[in-house]
C-alpha cells in the first residue's frame, strides 16, 4: 500500500521548503491536505512528483512549488476571504481552506466541480465552497475578496478581477510570456492594480484568459 503521508512530507521537505517557503500556515496546510485525493485516480502515483498533474482539457493541478510560492507571495491571513479561480479538482482550495476564513472555489468544468465538491466535503474542508461558472467572470455574487488566486496562466486579465478585489487586496497571476511565464502579485491601491514581479513559472493558459487577437485575412 502506498504511503502517501510519507510522500507528502518528502514533497514539503524537498520541494516546498527549498523554494524559500517557510510560512508555518503554508507548510502545515500542505502537510495536512492529501494531494493524492485531488488528482485523477489514474494519476495518484504522480501526485507528489514536482510538476503539474494533468487534468485534461489543458488544465492542471499546479506544481507544489509553484502553488506554495504563489501562496507565500499572497501572504494569506486567517481572517481573509479568498477566490480560487480554476479550482480544478480542489487541491489549492483545500490548502487555502486551512489558511483562510473561507474560500470560493470557482470552476467551469462541471465534472471537475462536482468531484471537487465531493472531495472537499470528504476531507472536511467545510469552509471551501465550490461555485460553477465561467472562470473569466470571477464571482461577483460573492465579492469582494481579500485574495484572488488564479490557477493557470493568463494572457489577458479581465477587468472583473480588479473590481472583485477589496481595496488593499492581492491577486496572484501567472502571466504567459512567450515560452515561459512570470508570476506577479497585484495589489489594489486606490482602485488600481499595482503589479510586482514574484518569480518565473509556466502553466497552460486558462480558458477565457487568452489575449484577444485581431482577425486578419
């Protein structure tokens, strides 16, 4: 029988901590949440490998290092309300649920959303609520948010996200730039997002976040 608890500890000790992620809340959450429950059944053996886990349709469970560094840069606090965009099967939402007051896990693929909801309930993440809807629209019904995490690359960030962020709130975005990408943290100051470079990473571009390209003959 696979010892996933040991693999979880190894993941944190060899992937997360060496990436200069030392916040106790992140370490505790990633040690506690069973990542193997949040990947497709046929990929469970790959749950703790240091790379994205494919969900199909260009979607992934983010590499543990990438997620941990994004959470570290966001500095999520226990009293904060979080929007997790592109929640997939719910892993990041489960991690965020241990770090924050509550999480809205937004997912537009119905099968992924249904499975995420079931798994989050099964592990007792009662403060993570799965919402079905277009990723690029955010969740105006539940806004404003203290923190927004976008789980995939973006070429274009819809205006909805700045509008749904509280003044002083933070958003983590992985901007696709050529073959690579860069994670930036946006801080809402006087109603405007001010971006700061965080680290380099790559991921598939999420649906609805593609750059609008002019049509030419």
